[in-house]
C-alpha cells in the first residue's frame, strides 16, 4: 500500500518534531522550509569565532523535553549535554540592588529578607501555589488538546477556575505574597515569555517562576541550537525529507480538503495532508483564501516583540553572569508602553545573555559574546514606528543599565554588531506583526479558545507551533507537535503503522 504523504510547511521546532513523529508512523513526510537551515525562531549564527543563539537562550521545563524526546524514542540526556544554571538569573534593580535567583533556599532567604523583612515565608507560599498551578495546568490544559467546546467548558474543569486563578491578574495577585514592588516584579517578569504583561497575564503563570526555581534553568553545551540539531537527527533517522530555501506561496484546496501546496516558483506539490508550522495567523492571511476566520485572527491579541543585539566583543566581561535581567522601578509604565503604546519603554526592562559563561567555546579565548534583548511593542500599521530611532534608544538603554554594574566601556569594545527588530522577525520567519511569541496567551486565547491543531473546515490541514495549541516556547512546541501528529494519526487510523 502506498504510504500516506504529508507536507510540512516550516522546519521550526514544532515542524521538525511533528515530522519525526509522523515518519515514525510510516508516513512519507516532506518538510518545506523557506530559510536555508532548520530551527525557525530557534536560530543561530556564527561570526569570527563568536556563536549566537538568536532566539531562545533559556532551556526550561526539562521534564517536558525529557518526556517529548522519549515519545520520539530517544533519550534527551544521551543527545544533549545539559548543565544546570544556578543562580539562574541575576536581577538588577534601578537603585543598583540585586537578587540572584537560586535554588539554594538559605541564600534566597538571606537575599529576600534583606529586601523585605519576613518575605521568605511569602516566597515559600508563592512557590507552593506555583507548584499547584504548574501540575494542574500541565495536566488539564497543556498536555492535552480540546476538540470540542464541551471538553473545555464542563463541570469537571470548573474547579480549575478557582485553583488556577485565571481570573486574577498576576501582578495584582502578588500582593498576597509580597509588599515590596521589587519582589513582585522578580517573580512576574517571566510572563514576557508568554508575550504578556504581568498586569494582564492570569495569575496561573506563577507556574513559570516555579518551574525555573524547582526544575531549574539549563543550558545545552553548544547552545540552544543543539536542540534543533538533535531533533534533525531523529527526523533524519525516521526518513523525513527536508527541502530548504523552499518557500510555500499557497495551500491548494479542493472543496473541504487541502490538496497540497504551491511553491514560490509556481511548482505544485500534492499530499494526503498538510501540516503548517509557519505562524498560524500568517498561514490564514497569506497561504489560504481570505475568509472571516482570517479576519478574526487578525483582530486577536499578539505578543510583544523584541529588539536584540548580537555583539562580538574584544575582551571578556567576566563580571556579567550568564543571564542578567534589569528590572525597571516603573514596571507598570514599562509594560503599558510595550503592550498599549507599541513602542520601547522610556526605561525598559532588559536582558543580557553571556553564553561563554556557560560554554567557553561560544566566544574566542580572551573575548566575549553578548546578546542583549529589549522587549518592545509589535509592529503596527496604526503607529509611527521609526525602528532606526528605536534601535538607538534600545542600545543606549543597554549601555546605561550596564553602568549600574560598573561596565562603562562596552561600546568601545564591540567588534561587530547584528541587530534584529520586529521587522527582522517578520521577514525571517513570517511572524505576523513581528510578534516574537505569536498570538498572546491571555485568557481568551488559551485552551479551547486558542486556534487548535486542525483546521475547522479543511480536515486534512493541521497546525503546529507557537500560535496554535498549547502555545509558545520550545518545550511547548514539542508538545504541540505530538498532539498534532496524534490527531493526524487518529484521522488516518488504519493507514498508519502503530
Ligand atoms: C527572541 C526570542 C526568545 C525566545 N526565548 C525563548 C527561551 O528562552 N526559551 C524557550 O523555550 N522559548 C523561547 N522562545 C520561543 C521559541 O523560540 C518558540 O516558541 C519556538 O521556537 C517556536 O517554534 P515553532 O514550532 O512555532 O516554529 P517557528 O520557529 O515559528 O518556525 C516556523 C518555520 O516556518 C518557516 N516558514 C514560514 N513561512 C514559510 C513558508 N511560506 N514556506 C516555508 N517555510 C515557512 C519559518 O522560516 C520557520 O522556520 C523565544 C523566541 C524568540 C523569538
């Protein structure tokens, strides 16, 4: 019998992992990727011995990777040389005070109580809540899909409305644990990973600081791109075929079915099913005929974006830890300027990554490799956004913050700079509005309310990746891949290997 054939549009993490699952079920899978290499947002480049992960820098939720690698029949630990990063981050506040987030509870107690007396008890209670949120959210919302409204809105899920606190705003909810604004920001900034402001995010997301503290932040030697390489190895062994520099222009339809795709050069390719890993709102906007669903998606909330600087530096900055985060006192204004005014905050919170602290081979001996990430509003047609000016503001903000740590000479030691703006994210990976995390993860865009892994009309067109269920992040992309592949396997039941 001729095997089922599937075309996957995009070799992001979700696309590669889903392709591997399907090929392991005996499907003939071809992945078409517009760029010259796999990885999508989890990308990298090297120059003069400096190696840069251009997207993710934090390997979090290790148990999810472990389970998802196992679901692909391989051992994460055999494929990745992981090292735990502890302290995870060094947080630096506007007044120069610092907090090193560590799993060493005695060190946490000393630091927290120096900032706010008796706050350690609040911290332990917060972790306890985060623990509950993490396990319940993973079990009931993330690690499963919702095919009907009834699977989401039902009496069995009703207790989650109380236990997961989805209706409380994360930042406001922090008053139950801390009075000191610096501590409220220290344990809510992770909402940015969901593309959300802590002033909008559901309190459910206390699961993120919890998992970072309890399960750790890790680093694969060689950088985060090693995850892409490991998955490519698994996909290759399963027989997946990849075509790079191959952009899809359109998904071909026939009645209620997807027939295949048409490439940029006009070549048609047919398949029994199509799985789109490219950003879901882009797929509706650009690859499918316009309809009201595409218009509805365009009106949804999109995550913020970032301006990233990649610097090759001619001397090491050993005083900079692997992950340094500068948090602004005017935390609320900071997020309002990003999510409402769609610009760069006057005093932005920002993040600096020094990968050579974790793996010396990321920079030439005696030099340094630095990445600075400044969250900004996504692209907007309504807004006057002069990215040249915004880049300058972002760069100056980084230098100003580094002065708080006594680093005043970085600008003079930069050998070369590469900079990504929302325009780059849009152009490189077809992310709508250049929103780095795709559709937001606010309450009305989660669970059954998030676009699902199968098109509601074309039943052999599937979706995987950040803007579909369950959402953004590297480990989540792997879950999304498994759920999408499972759905396809069920739809093609009888035609696939077990
Ligand atoms: C700056 C930044 C920092 C991040 N930090 C972290 C972090 O620290 N930890 C973490 O876990 N996650 C992080 N993330 C999120 C994580 O990178 C993403 O959620 C995840 O990589 C998304 O994978 P995906 O499967 O959605 O595919 P994508 O990465 O979106 O890949 C989709 C692929 O489709 C291709 N494509 C698009 N259109 C076409 C077309 N027409 N034809 C062919 N191919 C096409 C694109 O080129 C791309 O390769 C970060 C993301 C960014 C941008």
